[in-house]
C-alpha cells in the first residue's frame, strides 16, 4: 500500500524535510529531492512515507507512528543553516523512540560528510545525488549488511567516519515518474503572476558557472544536466491534466544554460497550447547577448517574470565573486525586458569580504536605478548577507579574514544571514546592510511603502542613513504581547 497524505500506513522508508527558517514560509517549495529519492525506492517495490515539516508542523505524531512500524531507515534532507537545527531535532526524536538508522542527505552533509557523521544522531550520510545510494543502502540494511562498498555513502566504522567514493551523476531522462501521491499537492499550489494554480517543475540539475559564494561548484562540480525536451513537456502535460496547473516556476539551478533547449521548450508550450504563465531564474549575461526574437518567444510562451541574480552593483565585487557580469549589462537587460513586457525580480547580496563603503553605495544605487521609472519592476530579493559556506570559492578568504568556522555539526545552525556575525562586517557598515534589507522589505508592503522608500532613496541618492529603529522595536513589541513575530 502506498503512503498517501494523512493516511496511517506502514512504510519501508521514511523521508523527512525539516523546516529551514524560524519565520513563516508563505509559498511552500516542493520537496523535489525527497520525491526523486522516493521514486527510485518505489520502483524497487519499497513503500515510502514523506513528512515535510513545512507542510506538516505537527509532525511528531505521524513520525512516531511510522517509526513504530520499524522502517529500514529515516532519511533527513538538510542544507547549511537553520535546517541543521531542525534536522538534529528530528534525528534525536528518531533515536529516542526507535532503533531506526538515521540517514542525512542534501547539500551540507555532501560538503562536510565527516563532520556530519561525527554527530551521534547521524548514522549514515548520502553524498551528492541520493537516489541510487538510497536504494542500495535500503537493501544492505534489510539484509543486515554495512554500508561498505556503496558509492556515495558515508558511515561509521568503530565509531569513526568512513566516506566511500563518489557516485556518478544520474541521467535525468532515466528518472521514474514523480510520485506526487506521497505529498499533498494542494499544499504546494499557489497564485503567482496572474496564475490561479501555480506549481513547480524541476527539469535540470547543476550549473556550469563558478560563482565564489555558491555551493554548486562543490556540489555539482560545474556539471549541468537536463531532461530531454519531450520528457519535460510530458511531465508538464501531466501536471496540467491531473492538477489543473495554469502557472509554473521552473525550480532549477540554471534554467537558461542552453538557449536552444529553452527555445524548444517555449515552442512546445505554444504548440501544445498549454497556456501557462511561467517564471524562472536567469543569469543577466544569458539575456544580454540574445536577440529580441528570443525575448518575444519567451513572452509568447507564457513567461511573465524572471528573477535575475545581480548580487552587487560594484563591478569590482562582481569580478571578485566570479559573477561574470557587469553593472552596465544589468541596466541593458532591465531595458530589454521592460520593452518585452517581462517583469523583473532581482537578487542582491552584501557583506562580501573586502567590500568597501563605496561598493555598498554602488549596490544600493543600482537597486534604486532598477526600481526607478520601471513599470515592469517586480521586487528585490534581499539583499542577503554573504555567508561563508564550506566548499565555496570565498570560504578560504573568509578564514584568512578571521571567520572561525563551526567545529561541530550543531554549531552550523547559526550560519543564518539574519543573525550571523562575520568579523569584517561591523558598526555602521553592518547597520546599513541590515537596514537596507529592512527597507526593501518595507517597500513591498502597502503600509510601510512610502516611509521605507523615503529612507531607501535618501541612502541611495544622498548617502544619508536613517537607522531603522522599528526593526529592533517590532520584535520586542510582539514578544511583550506574547504573539509570534513573522519577519
């Protein structure tokens, strides 16, 4: 019997996604990694229960029941930061109530498998893509064997971490159908860009670029892989037919790597008359060099918005972080997308090692230019605070500049840009970074828009910084009222 949302049923394997923020997540991302692992396990005849803390905050009862049926293992998907805190919570919950082995997978255990295994609540680590590794591990545990010889697996031998050789990357066209029956799909359907029922689709993995702040060069080794266009259209046809989807976010690291692939997808959307409204992330340089007919094709196929990773308004910083774009390219692409009628969202970061006051002013100034007199401006994500994640290009420089990395798994919990303290970002500079993020958030909210926009423009155009005292007072007011505070 297959595990369905809300059912009380046995499962050979339990897969758990911990929440990754202390704040409310308004749009739930689909747990693609767990679904993909589950598809391989199901193909081998195993039953799987997926528990997503984002969708099921009261997870303890369902998990305890599942553990009572003695699953082969409980897999926990974790990335660096707050998700480690909640991953450890669920792992300790499992340990306290059963003898079920706990397996960690995802970005953080893939980058630091040895340190992850050193924690007593983690029995195994899956490094990299986990589909085939999970199948082999389930078979080994069911037969009473160890993890020796299973590629992509880390385990403990006499209490000491052992990490096997890496596993080759998968052929994405060989992936089984996604087992959406294991989640409550309606929890992940939203309204975006005029679509009443918007969902996600993941059709590629990895990224060929080498941004110095990003985990991808270490995780995917700069390899980009995709499903065939025919397979992509088949999967989308299923979403439309079974779940009445009329909107889509392409949830992948780098949707636009292959322009011919994107053109073929767009032509397929038009030919099949799918009539969906879609959104994707995109690099600026991909659009700076394309022709106007390509943008027209995007719009005709249903593209309503693109999110562009800009990161900094300083050309010096853009070179330093290996972004491969310039400030002028960003402005050219803004103009081209506005002429094409495509909404633009932008992502920025601040707090890079070696970033000067002038670099910060240029970044705030570029944000202002992107918003100014732009009817197709959507919103700015961030600016995020640069965080020295292990395996990234700037990590070694961060160590040289005084960053002290956590010495154990639990301490990585504090690698959260909301609270992280990095030695080169102090005083007025840190206040500017935090207050800029606060003002950007305020600009998107009706009641705070005018006030936040005034403070932002004073900083962007006159270098006058008005501290956001309300940023410090609001959480205190909520605590005094005994009410939760959603940032």
